[in-house]
């Protein structure tokens, strides 16, 4: 639903129907949160019991871990809806839902995090390393370089560009990302010299980290919700947890005090092998790591920027939070191939419905587009430019 907006949910398979009508995204969220409360109640009754580990690729049958996961998911979903005026589930506001989740018990330790055990081959390793289909984003390396972030060594390799005259990269010691949205055909052997994700075939897949929960609580506290602590404390705890989750054992205190500023990205490929295009760009922000306090939006930008870094490589959640809050600040897409539909600065807000749906379930998907248009503030139909229901800040 965060990808598309309205989806088939409450009526899937009703009366054995092959084709399913769509629910509005608001209805989906209400039903999911109701379902989640029922699940939390059941898990709470079996809090100290376990089930077959072979049936569980995440927590090996640990019911207590699933209970914390469920409450953490409820906190995430409550925060997702915080900009929607008047939203409630059976009379409970986003704030009340979030406070309930925290009071019941969310993830607090790095070991609480959810990671899916790989059965065959880690897909990140397959398309990043084995197939060389992608590289690390220049946005991410710009932030992490500015902060001298020790997590770089856990996230990705150093570039293989060597010394490139006229820019900031001085050899193989550099971490260099690739600009998002470069034109097809301009991702080539040179581009593949950009930093690549560090991942093996058997690495577990990130589902939900405890550091994300700390950042959720930081944002809640910033909004004066009862999260059990201050925004600053949870913000710094989120960073500490992220270091622990990635096996970084030193440097966190220096990182927390960092006042480094993000510098412009200089394209190391400019002029190489006869290439004349230049994908240099700038990120319009002064955000630092060291907690500033005071201004709400500046504090929110700090929280979400660090949450974005800590969530790596959970791109879906990062895209969702970017749409919800407007943070972190990113470079515009290097090349916009939408024909003017998608705004350069906003970027894609959702994915259009698959062609198969129009062919096999046309009546339902056309009704869904009408619902999407009604829920959206942007009224742009089934395009990548339309905001989903909660994307209303």
C-alpha cells in the first residue's frame, strides 16, 4: 500500500472470487492496525513460549521477539499517519497508538532486530556484486563522507577510480557513490568503479532494525508524545544501536559530536573515455550529526537523516520516510525521463498499477484510481507523481 496507495486487502478471496476490489489506503491502514492489535493480544498470551524454529526464518520461533516486532511495527505505522488530519483507529489517534506500542514493549536492543535468513542467495549480492547492476548512491556517500562515518567500511567498498584530476577523489582510498537517475547507457565500466555494497551470498536480509525504533521514538518525543525519554536521547541511542548493528566498535562518541557539513558531489566520470556528460550536483542542507535542538524542522531533519543512514539497505522504508517527511534532503534526479509528469525535486511518490491489473481486473483498478485521486492532495491519477494518502505534509 505504501508503494501504490489503494490495494486489494479486506476482500481478497471473498466468495472465492478471482478478482478483488481495492480498499482505500486509509481503510487498509485502519484494518492493518486492527489486525495488528489482535496479533499483539495473542502474542502477549504466549510471551514466554516458543514454537518450531524451522517454521521461522527470522526469530527461530521466539514468541517474545515477535511481540516486540509487532509493537514496533505498530509504532512505525502510527508515525506513518501523523500528518493525516483526524486519523484514528476506533477513536485512537496516531499519538495514542504510538504511545500504546511503546508502553507494551518495542525493540530496544540491537539483538531485537529482525533479519531474514537467506535460504539460497542474498539478492543484494546477486544484483550489486555478481551482476554489477547497481552501485551505492552518491547521496549516501556525500552524507557519510561529510560525517567521516565509520559505518562506511561496513556498508560498501572503496571506489576503484584511482586518481581523477579536477575533483575531490584522490585514489582508491575514497568512497564514491553514483548519481541516482543517470541515463541508460551511461552506466558502464567506468560507472561500475563507484562504491559497491559489501555483502556476501549468505548475509541475512534486513527487515526491521532496533535502531529504527529508537529514531521513531525520537520523532515521537520531538512531537511531545510520551515515548519514555527525550528526542535527543533516543536520537543518539539510534546512532549507537546502528553502530552496534553493523559491528562498528569505536568512534561513536566522536561521530555524535560531528559538525561536518555535506559538500557538493563532483562527478569522477566527467571527461573520462570521451564522456562529456557531468553528473555533479549539490544537496541543499546544513544538517550535522551533533544534536542542535530548538527548531522542530531542523531536529526532525537530523532524526530522519540519521534514520535514513541507519536503515541501509532498506530502500523501501527510506523512500517512504523521505516522502512522508521531506528528509533527508537529496540531489534531484540526474535525468528525468517522466516527460514532465514527475517533479524533479519531489521525485517519484508512488508506483503506477501494473499493466496486468488493467488487463485482468480493469473495473477494480479503475475504481482504485478514482479512490487514489480522491485521497490524494495532488490529483494526478495513476502516475508516479501522485501522493499516496499519508503523503500530505
